[in-house]
């Protein structure tokens, strides 16, 4: 929800807690997990035009994920086969 609504402060607090509690592998899953519509947090932020959230997620992901994992996050598709690029273009957000 924080990524959908642009709640950067909430997102930051969740990330701080996650770094304290989760393993590296579990932290990686934060970026790659999907909701019931197969959307990642990255997809949701793009779909809703949340530029600050996209920037934040990208910076965190670059510190944690391998190049292959970054590619997977960047090109993740939802249940309709849409990437963040498709969602942003459709909404004319970026």
C-alpha cells in the first residue's frame, strides 16, 4: 500500500525494520514478491506515478540485488504481462 499511495515515510520505516529483522535473501524477496495481481512494489509505484518511491526502491535494490535480480525486478510483468514501463506509459505518469 505504501508503494501505491506514495507513502515514502512508511516505506522507509518498513525498510529500516526489514533490514534489522530479515536475512539478505529475505530482503531480496521484498523487491521480487508479487501481490494477487502479480505486481511487484516496483510495478505498483510505476502504475501510480510514484516517482519518489520508484527512486527509493531503485536505490535500495541496487545495493542488494545482483544484476540479474535487478533485471528481473525492472522487467517484472503482472498477470496481464505488463511491465512498469507499460503501466507508466498507460497512465502517462513518467
